């Protein structure tokens, strides 16, 4: 009888430990599943940095996704429009100067040369060069034949100045829109970080947690699921 009792005791101990071990494995699997449901902190932010709104699509949040994505599309449309308009205005001003100031310069639109043509003190290139000589700024002299200019009237020079001013206005507008595109990405990046944290907190709160409960009288082990609500 003593040997039988020892065998039964050993069997019970082995049974209890095996069930506890299997329960521990079950809990580890559930914890890994809960981690799988959460989102990496940088995923949504990184997506929003590339394309504002895409990070919220990753988090299954449609409203902020639509807001940021719509804003980005409108801003890109505004940028291409203002940039194209500024380029057209600059080209128009250069064509106007070639016609009425007789310049053949191939300088870029952003070159200061074109601003000097709009200056009321420089009707001719000689006026500009004389002013630079008086200031001893010899490096600014225009000596190339293609850079020579001579306005045929003050009215045409003033008209050129107005065309040039509008071109600068649209160029400034395109720069501001480009800055807004960058700002939209920064805001969406930061907001996605906050949204990801809230999303993960919600997953953890509502995820069931398995807790082992032992019934020592019936020598069984059960599992109770608790919800953090």
C-alpha cells in the first residue's frame, strides 16, 4: 500500500506540473498575439512622412487619413500651378525685354541682371556700368555684347517691371506652398505618433488576459479570462 500511495502522489505531482507548464505556454502565446495586434511606433509616422494620410490608413482611421491626404493633394496642385505661372511670367518678362530693350542675354530668370533692367535709373547698360564704376564695383560690369540693353521708352520699362513683379509674386507663392507641403508632413508625422500610442493602449486595455486558477479540492486547473474594461 505504501508503494501504491507513493506512485499515486508522484503521478499527481507530474500531472499538476504538466498542466501548469502547458498553461504557461498558453499565456506566452497569447502575449505574443497581443503584441502582434499592436502597431510599431514608427510605421504610421514613417508612412505619413512619405505621404500624409497613409499612416492613418495603416491604423484604419479613415477621417484623419482623408483630411491629410486631401490637403496634400490640394497643396501639390497649388504648387504646380503657382510654379508654372511664375515660370510663364518670367519667360514673358524676358521676351518683353528682348523686344523693347533689345537685350539678347541668355541669363537665368533668377539672375540679378533682369532686376537691373527694371530699375528706373538704368535705361541703358551704360547707365548701369557708369554707376558701378563710380562705386568701384568693377566685377559687376556688363561687357558682353549679349548683355547690352537700351529701353526705347520709360513706359515699356515700367511695363516690364510690372511683369517681372508678378513673376516674383508667383514664385514666392510657390515657395510658400512648398513650405506648407513640408509642414503638412511634419504635422501628420507627429499626430501619427500620438495616434499609434492611443491605438496600442486601446489594444492592451481590451485584450483578454488569461489567468490560471487552481482548484485544489478537485485537483484541477482552470483558466479565467479578464478584460481590462
